[in-house]
C-alpha cells in the first residue's frame, strides 16, 4: 500500500514561512529603532496600537451604519462596506506589536490603496464567479478582463434607453 502525501499549496507554505520569520524580523527592527530613539520606541509602539484600535472602531461602525441604511432603503451596500475588510486588516496589523506590521497596516489604510484593493477584489470575484459581473467601484470587472484575448468576448457599447425617449 502506498500512501499519497499532498503538498500544501505555495501560498500556504509562503504564509507559514512569513509567520515563522516575522517575529524575528520585528524583534530586530525594534532593537534597531531602540538604538536610534531609545525609550520613545515604546511610545511609538503604543501609538501604533492605539491607531489600530481607532481604525478598527471607525471601519466597523461605518460599515455597520451603511449596511443598516442600505438594508432599510432596499439597495446594495456601498463603498464603506466594501472598504471595511481592508480597513479591519490594516487595523489588526497596527495592533500587532512591531514596526513592520504597523507599516503594512498604515499602507493598507491609506486612501489611495482602497481603490487598488477594491479593483483586486473585483477581479478575484469576477474570476471566482465566472462570467458574472462584479462592480464595487466605477470600474466593472468581468471574466473577460482576465482573458482579453478570449474569442467569445464581443466588444460593444452600452446604449442608455432613456436617451431615446427625449
């Protein structure tokens, strides 16, 4: 009898390696910062932690308010709900003690990164759900965006029917 052992996917192995190396990198960076600014290192780490708490609280409350409002009005939730996972991830990274994770968390909560993340989420959802159209922003992601040379894609224009009524 032979038993088949399956290897973990590449992303899982990479995530495991990062999880093993990250504490070592964080400790090295904290020690280096300590040598430069001394006791202010503790204040900087505390400030990052508090910023993470504020970011998580604002993201959670903003998404909850928009979700309640959109459900009461009967339409799809907007950008605050789409941006909440990214803001929560940035807040969690800020909560983790260390300057590397805090830098990544700050990058995630920057306003310009939200549109990039939304577009990535749209492309992933379009890929996952096949030919379905996913729209979280003004950009509409379809499966055709992933394979523009697909012979089944027919280019065309959208004509607004209301323009003919005038």
